């Protein structure tokens, strides 16, 4: 996994906590807001969630994934640090699971955009340009590890 600097990690953790603890219902809402944004900027991603089988099926799958989304990031962020071996194991499993679901690696940059958009939505104008860059760098490192395992 690409090393990310301490400052970027600290920045992401600080802004994550600000977004998370500043909003009631964060765990249930954050992932859905991110997925809705993903579907806006990359409509083909809806197929992964079963929207091609009907709106109700797609919404059901998206809701389950949305709830897990915030939990996954929370877990990953808590593990970021100098010992990356454990987090790499987790991301390997995430990559395998995404591969089994037919997730295209091409969706990951769009998910990164959706993630940063969602953080901005929760933090508003308090998210600085430097914080945004930190989010992009940390997400890129995490998603590159997942994508590497999808491609294996």
C-alpha cells in the first residue's frame, strides 16, 4: 500500500470525526449520500447494485451497502498508521469481495469523487483545499490497494 504521510492521515481523521460526530444518523446517511452522488456522476455503477433488475432491488442493495460504507471507512481510518500489514489484509478481502460482485476498477475514481463530495456536504465551507487534497490522497492509497486485488 502506498504510504500516506502522517499529516494527511491526521487531517482525514480530524475531518472524518468532525463530519461523523457533527451529524445525527451519520452511519446510515453518509453512505447513501455518497452512493447517490456516485450514481449521478457514473450511472453505470447502478448496475452493480441491481438497479437493472428493478428500482426496489437496487434500492435494497444500495441501502445495505451504504450502511456498510461508513463502517468500512471508519474501520480503515482507525487502522491507518505505520503498520500497514493488517490494513492491507483487510483491503485484500475488500478487493476480493468487490471482484466477486463484478465491480469494475473504473468505478473507483468516481467513488473517490463521490466520497469527497459527501465529506464536503457534511462539513460545508469548513473543508479547506488542503483537507480536500488529504482526502484525495488517502482515498487513492486505499482504493489502489483494493483495485490491485480486484485485478488479481
